[in-house]
């Protein structure tokens, strides 16, 4: 069924194209010959163009010319000869070119003035001189720190490096180097061995902190370096290697 409809459409398409071609041919023939039988609106065939009447000149300004009049010239011009100029000289002048001077440029060499170099200076760096350490009469010697049932710092004051104990020396303990809360004890005081001193911080129990020890005179002036006598206590147990409850600090007179 679909094949039959498709054939009908194709036939109609071919017929349409043929009709269009026939119409185009008819229009072309009408355009070429309007009197053709195909033209339904042919123009009338009896129409003619009227001839243009020819005007004959019979007179000019009321004056009739004779039929065989021939114009006769009244003045015959006589040709005048124009003189031909005669060249006075046929020689061609010879132009001698003027030589062009080529300028010679001499380079100018600028004179150089020798520049004097400044003398080389040798700088010797200044070595800062260290300020001499204060000469304290006593030297601080930290001995040890161990566990104990209380927190305290003890030691001995020696009269010389070779030995000998020195009693009656004031030993200070402060919360800062050479200052802060200061406490004094005297070495070899009553009931103590010669040269021996002790500062009890807490008994019993631990008292972690930083403490500074030094020897002082009667006016409180340090006779040993307060920074060298620093002791840091803690609350570590007896089996810890860093335990510090009981510190031993000695002073030796120089």
C-alpha cells in the first residue's frame, strides 16, 4: 500500500515539473512575438505610426532665395608666410663637471687626565676589650644536690684553697642574684662545726625554686659572684637522677 502511494506522488511530481516547463516556454514565445496565437491579449495589428512631416524652408525673414543661388565669396584670404626661425648655432655646449671636494675628517682624540687613585687604607678591626670580672675575694664551688626529707642548702667556708675552715663569715641566700629576699647565716656559729653554714628553706617537705648563694660583708656587699651560686630545687623522687632537695655549696677564699 505504501509503495503504491509513493509511485503516485512521484508521477504527480513529474507532471508538475513538465507543466512548469511548458508554461515557461509559452511565456518566452509570447515575449518574443506578441502576435502569437498563444497570447490571449495580443496588441492591435492595424496601428501605424504617423509619418513626421518634412518642413521645406521657403523663405528667411521674408526674403525669397532664387532656386539656383550659389554663394560667392566676397573676400579671398591671402596666405601669410610665417618666417622659420634659423638656429644660430648647432653645437652642443660641453659641460665640464666641477670636482666635488671630499672633506677629510680628522678624529679628535680627547685628552685623558690621569686619575689619581686614593690610597688604600688598611682598617684594623678594634678588638673589644672585655670588662674585667670583679675580683671577688671568695670563689663559689657547687658540690652536689640530692634527695632529702627537707629542702635546705648547706656548705663550708674555707680560708684557702689548701684547706682550713673559716668561721664568722656571713653567707647570704637571696631570691635574685645579689638581691631579692635575702637571708644571712654565719659560718661556724655556735653549735656548728668550724666554717659550716646551713640555710633551711622548708622542713619537712620540698620547696621547688631558684635560690642564689654568695658571701657578703657586714654592709651586704657581695664578696663572691652571686650568679655562680645558683641552686634550683625541685620535688622529684629519690630515684630520679635530677632530684635536688639538699644542695651543697662551698666557698673558698682566694
